[in-house]
C-alpha cells in the first residue's frame, strides 16, 4: 500500500510539473568580487551561515587554515545587501571573532535561548571557542566559564553539531574529533555539561556529523562520518527501556566503506522521509530511505555514485535550486586538497540526476573546495550558493537568478523552554508541504543546519524574532504547510500559500 501511495504521488507531481512552462536550468551568476567575499590567498576550510545581527539577512562566518608563512584570521562577513546588490563587509576583528588558530569548522546556534545567535568555532590544534552574541554589537568568549572540558583540548575537533537530543528546549552540542573520543555536551539551561553514559562516544576519527530524525519518531538521532573507518548511526532510544542511543549503522547498511567526508540528509524522492547522501574520497553513496529502518544504496541507478575519474568529494548539500519541486545536489570536490572540479546535479521525478554544472552557470574549473552551503543570501527568496576554497584560489559566491515565484520560504519559531516549548530557532522541527487540494504531503524538510539557516523575521502580527528558514521549490499551488515541533504533539499550520510567499509559523 505504501509503495502504491509513493507511485501515485510521483505520477501526480509529474503531471503537475509537466503542465508548467519549463523552468530551464537554475541560473547562477558569480558575484564573488562584487560581494567582496573571495578571501583570496587563504585556505578556507568551512562556512557557517546565520543572521547574527538580527537585521533579516544572512551573514557568513568563514574559517581559515594557516600556511608556513602565516596563520590567517577567520572572517565574519556582515551582509549589507540592499536592493539585491550583494555587499559583504568583514567585521571579524571588531567583533572579536577573527580567531587566527587554524579553524576547521564553525556553527551558529542560540544555545542560551536569549534570541541572539552564538558561535562555536573548532580549532584543530588549539583550544576551541564558544562566543556568546548580544544581537550584533559584539561577542564574548564564554567556553571556559561554562566548564567545557573540550576547551582544555582533548583530541582535535573536526566537526560540530547543535541539536536538542532530549527535547528540553535547549540545544546540546556534539563534537566530532580526531585522536580522542567524540564528546556530547548536554545543555542544562544554558550551561554545557559533558555526558559520558549515553553511548555516543565514538572513538574513530570523525570528519563530519549530522543530527537527524531519520525514523520520524520525534527525537534526534546522530549520524557520524568517519575517515577510513565505518560511519556510525546512533538511534535515539532515550525513551526506550535502555534509555541510551543505539548504534545501528551496520544493521541498516549505512556504515559505508569509503574514506568518509560528510553526510547530507534530504527527502529527494518526496516520499516523506529523509534520505542520505554520503560524500567520500572514493565512491559516493545515496541511501534511499524506504521506511521501517530500511535503506538502499541507489547511487549507481541515480547516476551520482562515481564518474570515471573518481571523486574526491569534501561536502555535499541539498536544495531545490531551480524551483521544480525536486531536490538538487551540489558537491564541493577537492577533499584532502587534491584538485577536482565541483559537480551540480539536478533532481527529477525519475529519481535520476542530471549533471547541470555548466548549464547552470557554475564553474567547472578544478580546485580544492572543502565546504558549500545554500541560503537566500540576497533575500529575494531563492537559494544562493557559497563555496569555500582550500587551494588559495578564492571562495565563490553565486547568486541564483531563478524566478522567486517558484519558491516558498517557511520560517519556523519555537516557543522556548520558558514557555514549555522547543528551542527558539526550531532546530529539529519537521516541515511538510501539503497539496491543499488532495491533502497529500508532496515535500518534506527538517529544520537543521546546513539546509536551514537561522535568521530574524517579522511575522504578520508585527512580532520580530529569530527563526529558522527552509526553502521549498513550489512550482504549483495552493499549499498548506504543517510543522511538527520537537516535543509538541500539536502542529503549526500555514494555510493556502503559494510560491513567492514567506510563511512564518510559530509553535502552537
């Protein structure tokens, strides 16, 4: 019965999209120099996107790695874009977050639920930093005051993940490491405390990690990507009799055997559950989620497994970049600083992806790109693109010139723990795009970085507050939007919306 529902849903989407004028390729324009975000001459390792100053647009924090000649500072590019003209200004020194210590990752989150974004920065060889924001005026380093053991430096942090694993309204943090066990810190009302007894102390060298509710049971599970060792999937069983996380990667055929770099979750086949793409040095994998703890690697059939030259993928990220209702995939290639060209593939109802890199206006030149993110940087409603370069050739920013009327922006906001609700930015919420006529779910996303971006918005009642934004391709309509917040049995509803709209949904 479930297979029949999936088939009918796909056929309906094919019919609807086939009746529309062709969207063509998603067209990107290189605006790196205009925006001032090249960071040329530096080895950029990662990027974190979030509206740190609460002005409604997305800012960029870029981490850098040193050379024999220098250890460069990180960059905080404040978004001063007006009327679609992208303009970024590096304000890291004045904000106290330049942090010239060979950084490898950064992540925004409102860890203390005060409405302002805070920033965790991982430095591979030296101590990490947790910067508390005050709404855009400055940052204060608070890691030592919170007693985070990691800041005394055990091992080398390579990956960061914020997520509320116990649904208490406060975001917890997991640190993926080389040369030491990974570490989980529970957020006790704003104080981060190490947890050692929940079964997630992975001892392998971790390149990447993602919090994700892969089984749609309302709590966050944890997927860990390890280098030259099996990956781990820790299922959240805290509400079960054992009260722990359970490692199930091998049982679910998700351990992978390549040199793991990163993982990206998305409902690429629009069946209501999250699928997984794993970026590797070697053959990449696309694990289709068929429900009931069943995953199938369909990378070969979907034509996203391995070109003849072999892939050196460092990071993958999903977005419906052309607004046709299907998720597309961008691969930042050049892992281990071995040069290779990036690849952008577009999704379709068939489940087979097409290489659209050149047709979309994206560069096919070789370099060593280490990180990538989609977000609506110019605030026109379409997902733009930023790619970091680890070869010194300069990062790249691409503006998406697709028709904004083909996209629906959904911003979700939790009530916060003081009101008995989810974290203010809604991390972990599940967002369903529903056909208003048939009442069927036709697309699904989860509010988690990097596919969602924290930003400040103003709702219809005039209340301005932080929320997390996800962008759906919305070529037809009308739609309803249903949001299931962590720990809340009720759903937030956004009725009768269409492409081009911005929908703000507050936790009920």
